[in-house]
């Protein structure tokens, strides 16, 4: 059996897949280790959502090979599905398997070293977090936004059974995980029609009723997903008051060009209803700048809309031409300099917006799931609404849900003092 090190790039769905792979490998007798230097096999779950993601995947594979020439290097995931020949031409990859759940991953790890491709288009293992666990409930998307390559790499979608999901969550809770994050390509599309129909609200209801998970977080939703039926579930305090709602553009013209399935009014209305239903709600978003044909006026519309929304965080991406997508052949492609300038402005807005949201919690006492220890006894963790908090303690806090009184801004989050005997607000 082998010592295997696992790495994932890109989205939370990729992270969930690599976490599940770690479990499977341990079950087959392998040991999951923390670095390539001590491993026999290196597995990278690749990302291909932008050309930068492609580049990071290639860099990681090359770096693994350089770190240990005897290492068996395996590429899996979206880039491996989209362009396996490109990865093979790197000359550093021993095996290429498109889908992380394909049995060919095990064959590649335990196999003979030849390059192959497949056509399929906590107490956790050592080195993995014991605080937060990501659980995949569905995969695939049939929306075909004009800029997005994901439907071509992940396919139209399939869903796991509710019973399978519940069993995995109960297993993670039994192994010490305090928080579970539900992930998927398009989470709101979750449907299960076997033995009774169930959509996302019914699945969440069952998880809250049939597991003892202390925190349940939904990774990413669309405005149309925020139905009264779903929003009503937040009366259970275990459901985290944090929504990630990708906007992509604050210009109606660009939204239509992107083939996004909502108007700005619909997006704004969904946010308003969510804030009314969920106290202390944190809303983060994705913004794509430099989309083909995005004139200065349309970018300014987008900027002003984001400014008005009071987001708790804005993840900014520069448009990247993806082969085979409609946007790749659209006229008026935006030049690199303009994309970079717009990205910098939107990122600065996101930083200010996040700071304003954090300031609303100064003086509050909040439960924090503590995760990482930095230098000088400084621990960091997250509140339920996904604010990063720092506090000093000489005790081991990892995996514990303890309270902190927020005293001020610190680094990329908030600083605070540990509260003795619980929390007071």
C-alpha cells in the first residue's frame, strides 16, 4: 500500500471530492500524508474554470515532480476531463483520470505507471481538517452560461440519494467534525425522485432533523433557490447565516449576454427577502469583470450595483476565454489592461464592503469554530456567518466551538478575546 498526498484546486466541490477520495484510500489500506516529500503518490484534483486555473494546475503538477522525482503523479478532475492531452504533454504526469470517483483513480494509484486517460466527461486521514467537512450532494449543470466551461466538464448533473448523504454526514459527525458544508455544481438543482420526491429544502430539513451536526452551511445558491420554504429553515440556528450568491455582473445588458437566469431586480429582491428572514446574514458574491462587450458604462453600472448591495465579500474574477463556450467567439473581447484595472477597482470595493460588514459586529460575543494556530499562540476560526476571527490562547482550540468577544479589526478579519464560561450574546 502507498503513502498518498492529495491536493485540490478551485471550488468547494473539488475539495469535497478530494476529501471523499481520502476516505476511500484509507479504507483500501493506503496512508494519506501531508506532503509530496513523504509520499509515494501525488494526486491533484485540477480546476479549469479560467486559464489561470489551468496554469495553477500545471504548476502544481510540475512542482510535485520536482519535489520528488520518484513520485507517482496523477491528475484528476475538470482540467483532466477537458484537456487530457495537454496534461500528458507536460511530461510529468503518470496517470490522468477525469472523474475523482472513477475506479480508475484507484487503479492509477496502485497500477503500473503508464499514462492513461478515461472518457468519463473528521477524524479525517492525517493532514485533513477535523473542523469542517465538505459533502457533495450533486454534480453537473445544464444552465450553460455563455462564459462557463463547467457544464462541458461536469455534464448535465446527477444527484446522490438523501439516505447516502445523511449516512456520510452522520459518519463525519461521529468522527468529530463540527461543521458540514453541502457542495455541488449547482446546489439548488438538487432533486431526488426515488422513494418520494425531495428537493434541497427537504434534504436540509432531513439533515437538521436526523443528524447532530452543530453547523450546516450551504456553499452556493442562485436567487431563485431562496424560496420561502428554504428560508423558513433558518429558524434552526444550526443552519449558518451565510449565503454565497454569485452575481457575476451588475449590468442588465451583460447579464443577458452571460445567459444568467435572473434580472437585477430579481437578485435584489432575493437578497432583501433573505436579510429579512435571517438575522446577522452574511452575503458574499462572485463578480466577473471584462466580459466581452463590457463597455465602461456597463462596468460602472456593475460597480454601483455592488456598492449598493452591502456584500460581506466579493470574489472578483477576470473574464477568461474558455474554448467551446459561446463567449469565446463573441465580438469586442476586452484587453488585458482594462480587465486588470476593472478587477483592481472591484477588489478594492469588495475590501471596503467587507470591512463595513465586519464593523457591525464590533463589541459582540459570538461562537467561533476554531481551526488554525498561527504564531505566538494566535488562533483563527470562523463565526457562523463566516467572519474570520483571531484570538490568543495557550490552550488547544482546534475543532472546538467556543466564544469570543469581538474587540476590533485584525488582518483580514476581526480580533477578539476568549470568553470564559460561554458567550453572552
